[in-house]
């Protein structure tokens, strides 16, 4: 919220339990066909992680900025820094890896907004993905979000933010002076 530079810092842990069939390279999802079904059925899905970036607004509707879709069994290797991250990472000839073999990946990936004249780079996202077995998760549990155990640190957010009610002179400086 209220970012002056367009940079957002979000440090949160998500935990997704799932079953994976290594021979078929598919996730197994147990679900009911409809509300009235008694038995669950299994659905086999490709292991795809979709990240979406939205601009959070208080008054206006949130704006879609872009998305990133990663096939976890065959996705591009991330950049080490944000400066090295570009659309070339998503080319078919770029180096690829599998999270199911690597087990832990960290890097920067480009966020795209599909435009009429081709994909447009709208941002970059830093991700750390870690795959653990059910036994490893039980012996070394982690908390959701920033909760205990093994809590994540608070993100380093900038000191200045755009709150026009509390500081109208600062608002004029960033709105009028730039133009």
C-alpha cells in the first residue's frame, strides 16, 4: 500500500500439501464431484504454480499487474538478482530445472501482462520454493505466514509512503513536482 517507487515487499509463507505421481508427473487431487456426492474422486493435474500480482487500492478496484506461470517439473532457472531478470528467462532455450529433482529453488522471475502486441514485462518477483516430504514436514514444521515455528522475518519496507492526508506537502511534491 502507498508505495512511491512501485516496489512492494511481501514476506509470507504458504504451505501446500499435495500428492505427486512421479511416473506421470501429475498432482493427485481428491475432490467431490458436487455437493451431494458421497465419495471423492481423484483428479490428476499438471504441477503448475500460478503467481498473480495485483495493485491493492483502498477506494478503487484492485488493478491486475501481471502473472507468472511455472510448471514445477520443467521451469526456467531464476536470476540471482533483480537486475539480471528479463523476459529472456522464459525463452524455450533457457536453462530449465525441476523442483521435484532440485528440491529447493530461489531466484527472480519476470511477471508478464499479456498485451495485444505480445507479452509485456510488468514486474519481477523473488520466490523461494522448497519441496519436502511428509516425514520431513512433520519433523521440522514451519508456520503459515509469519507465524511460529520458524517464523519469517518482517519485510524491509521503505520509510516513506504516500499518505496524502497525513502529509499533504509530500503528496504535492510527488504528484505535482514530478510532472
